[in-house]
C-alpha cells in the first residue's frame, strides 16, 4: 500500500495536467475561430481579428497566454479566405511551459 499511493497520486496529477492542456488547446481554437470570423467581416482588417483573439484568450486563460497571433488573407479561386494562426505556451506544469509549443489555426471565408 505504501508503494501504490504515490503512484496513484502521480497518475492522477498526470491526468489532470492532460486535462489542462486539452482545455487550453480547445479554448485557443475557439478564440482563433472567433478572430477569423471577425477579420473576415466586410470592412474589418486583419488587426481586428488579432485584437479579438488576444482579448478572448486573455479573458479565458489569463493575460499573456498567447505568444503571437498572425492573420493572413489568401485567395482561393474566386473567394478570399482568412487564416488565423495562434502560438501559445504548451502547458506542461500547470499553465507554465515552453513558449510557442502550441500552435492552432482557424479559417473563415471573407465577405464581399
């Protein structure tokens, strides 16, 4: 029993950490999707999408959670696509981890 208890605690903490990493990734994907939709609005610039991503991520994950946000417009045939790429820390110990270790992308079709 003495040898099993520490092993159970370690396994429990690893499961919790994986849950934190999945939560952070899912939240960043949602932020990137909202930023892509914002940047795709008619008359909105790329800066509007980046600001939206940062404000949502800061509100959800805390200030400084996002390392960088890149917004690009691409032409696909007759349509224009907005691509938002978000780079953030990969949470390995709580919310701390290496910078740029987590990269997510979202796409939206730009309005006419």
